[in-house]
């Protein structure tokens, strides 16, 4: 059985880590705390290109910092705040014990996503990792899901895709015939999107329900 799982804001709380970094960054350059709210919004949950966000920061905050240094800060410094929750560890371990082969399928750069895996120790809980930059294809393109299945020598049919993004994860998984589990993070499902098979607030709860349904 195949279980594909997203990384950011699914297995690890990327939003909390970035928000914490944003508050510290704004404080470090002597600006008032509310400016962190602008930075968090401009980040768009990580979907704003880093060079674009760096240019916006330089323009708004009028800081004398090389663009490439600021891009590196945006890419890597918030990773230090990332952790892997105990409940998530247990859920992944239980899924493996139940017979699932688990692959992380994530959009992002190899350097940044690999650092997150090293920082959190996630590699010990999964069987494969597929990073979009390495494969030159991003979710929701069906090809990236097929690559993950091929790496684990299994089929997509009958498998699951778990993630937080309605398009990249849920629609992407459904397009290749997978059941889908949405990690809602307390948000409401978009009315215009195709409904996932199941949903819960955290990855741990979604994975636990996936395992329960197949026992």
C-alpha cells in the first residue's frame, strides 16, 4: 500500500516556523512588531518566490543587505525552528507497521527541503523522498506522483495522498486515482474544490484515519 505525504504545513509546521522567524527578523532590524504581519502575508505561506520576497523586503524596509544574503535568510533560517511532532512520528510508524510504503512528495529546492528533513529527522520515518527541483516537475503534475510510486516499486492505484494544499496535494492526488486526506490546519475547505476522501486538522490525525480505514 502506498502513502504519499506532503512536507510543508503537513508533516512539519512551516507556517509557525516562518512566522517566528519573521517576528525575530523584524525585531533584529529595529522595526515595530506589526511589520512582521506584512512580511508573513507577503510570504504567501511560502509560495512567493524567494527572490521576489527579498526584493519586496528591501524596498519596504529600506535595508542595506545584499539580495543574495536576504534570499538565503528566507530559505534557511526559519528551518532551525522546525520540529517533528511526537504524534506525527507515531502515526508514520504505525502506518509502516500496517504495511504502507511512505514517500514524501514536496515542491521546493533540494537544498532547503533536504535541510528540513535533516533538522527534523523525518528520513527515519519514510521510505522515499521526491523533491520537485530534483525531478524537474512539481505537484500537481501527475508525473511527480508516478515518480514516487516508481521509487517504491508500487502502484498509485489504491494509494493515498495526504497534504494541506487543495490543488497541489488533493486535486493532484485525485488526478492519478488516489484517495486523498486533507490536513486542514483549522481552515475551511474551498467551496469550489473537489472534496477529499477525508480531512482532519493535523497530519497525524489524517494518517491515523487512513490506517484505521484499511484495518
